[in-house]
């Protein structure tokens, strides 16, 4: 990168806010998806909205592409650097700016860790509902980019349900405020447009969050089944009974083995494990929990436990939250997928995944939000075995195709990013993708903000339907490969 531009960046962030050494840049070459790696030209660590704005203005003037990054825990390559671009890390913008308990609002900077919001408001009897498995390390800004969910999104909704307003630095360096502290602002739902846009529309620097009152009673049930198909049948029956649990999670035997080895959650050794959590008024929760137990027995549960204390409940959830990371104990490499299907399709799709894995001679562990049909198949492989990595990628893509065929989606909460962008054309027709591109161009006509992500191929703003104009970064990438 031109020394003049680097010097300008250094003047904005100071020496400690600019990273250019090759050794340090390698820390930022990928996010939680390590299959793709790109070394950025530089990494900047601003401390304020004003510094972010100044950086983006330089990028806009010099046509330097940029990628915003939170904690780097994403699993779709959304924070993957781009060729000849920079990374803007918001890790130092980690202040909780305002806690408004009477109005159930919290204002945070993008680098604030998800769990810190709940920890701050818990003494007042509140919590922040979106709870990804990585909530102890992932940032609110990253959650906004991917519209993250978590175990309790079944009842409480995803990040978009809990974001009321945002301060955003647009790709030309201007600042806009989307939404407000009120529940429903007039005009277009621009916060809803921005949440889940995966960093392609600009950089959120401040976020207004809605917090929720902690329920009077919380009960968590664990039920062991012979198979995931039986457990999936129980999920459908619970929902069909008219109940809306706070969470319904499922794990198969491989996932159970990994979690047990990692955190010793005392899970039963079974084919399919179901975790069902109910919350609300005590009388209601106790009555409904009795119905859940009966449904699980009728669907073939061999063992049922209800956590009797908060400590027991914490252990049950510790095993589930540790499942992704624990896979490293049973496989040297794995691909985390994130498809969505209708709940009623669970038994059939689980059987299909098992069949496809057997055909490919590749094991698949399953951990997912069964209540809303968000699957997280973990395709296990060893890249040291020739050809196995490609076979695992093919199997992972076939699982996503199954989700589409069942009327579902290629992502529930991890985003499209770099990993799944080629699957977008399988889910959407060209007019749909063109409409999305028009929206993106309205925010970023020069395509500088996280370019080359989400869409199946780079598209230029103003490109006519059916007309292909390669993006300069695509040309640079082709030249690099050859």
C-alpha cells in the first residue's frame, strides 16, 4: 500500500492503532472459518466513530476496499479480508454508553461483547436475549452484521428483533442514524435492512438494543432418544401442542461424545439428545413442563431429567454451548454448516444427512436449534487424507441443497459471507439477486464495503440485467491465482 496512505491512517489512529507488520497481519487473515485466508494490506483499530469516519473517508477517496471486523468469531468468512484492502477492527470500541432500565434500552459501541450486556443489566432483572454459542467472545457489531440468533431465538427472536437503532458510517464517510429508541419509527425500516447485511452497507459504530425482563421461572429438561429422528418427532409434537418454549436444542451421538470430552456435562449416551427450556410464570411453566415430559415419553424418550437448580441448568447449557469447539477433540478438521428447514422436515432431513454421510464415508455430527429448524451439521474430515477435504465440501454443499429443496434456507444465523455465496444462485432467481444488488448500490455505489461477499459473483453498480462486468477485485484475484 502507498506509504502516503499508511501515513494518513497512522495520523488518524496513532502508531498503536495501525498494524502493518506481516507477522501481526496474519492474525487477521481469516475469521472463524479458516478455509479461506487473505492477508490484508493493513489493520486499523479506531477508538471512536470519528476515527472510523476519517478512515473510511480516506478509503473512499483512494478507492481502498475495507472490511469491518468484530471479534473474528464468524463462521462464513464474512470478515475475510479482500485483496489489496484493509481491515477496520472495532475491538477497541467496547464501551457500554448508556443503560436505561426504565425504558429497557442499552446503547453500546460495536466492539462490546454480547454477554457483557446481560452481565450489566442482570442486577436489575433484565437480560439481552440473542445468545449465540460464542456469546462470551463475539461482539454486538458482528451479531448485527450476521443477524445472529442463538438457542433462545425460538421465543425471543434474532438480533434484528432487539436492535432499535444504529449509528452507521456509510462507505463514503458520511454518518447516518437509522431507527431510534422507540419501538417503531416512521418511514422505511432501515435498521431491519442494515441488520444482517454482513458489512456490505457500511459500519455500525453505535447500536441501541432492547433488553428483556428476566422471567419469573425457568425450567430446563433433558430427554434422551434412540435416534435424532425420534427426537425430531418430539420437537414437532411439542410445537403442535401449542407451546412456545424458550429453546429446543438437539444433539446427536457424535456431538454428545465431543461435548462430554470437553466439559463433562453428564449427558446420557444416546442417539439423540433434546434440551427443552420453558420460561414464564411459575404455575404456567410447571404445568407445561409436565406436558413436555409426557410428549417426550410418548415419542420414545428413554431418560428424562429436569434441572433442579440453576447450577444444574448451567451445566446442561455448558455442554451445548461448547459443542462446536469440542469437535476438535474427535476430528482434526470440520466444516460447520448453517441450513434451515421446516420443523416438520426434521426426521426426513436427518435421515438424508446420515445417508449422504455414509455414501461419502464422512462422519457428520449434528447440533442445532431444533425448535426453529436451524441445522448445524458439522462435517468431519482430515485434510491430511488426499481428497477428503473436497469430499467434505461437496457433502456440506449437498446438505444446503437439501435445505433449499425442503423449502428452507442456506443460512439461519451464520451469514453467507465468502463460504456460501455460490449457493445464493441456487436459492434465488436472477431478478431477486438483482434487486438485492440495487439496494447494496444505494448504500455503496463504489462497492468498497466488504466487496465480493454474499453475491455469487462481483457485480458493478449500474450493471444491466444479463450484462457481466467483472469487478476490479475479481480481476486482481484471478491475476493472483495465475
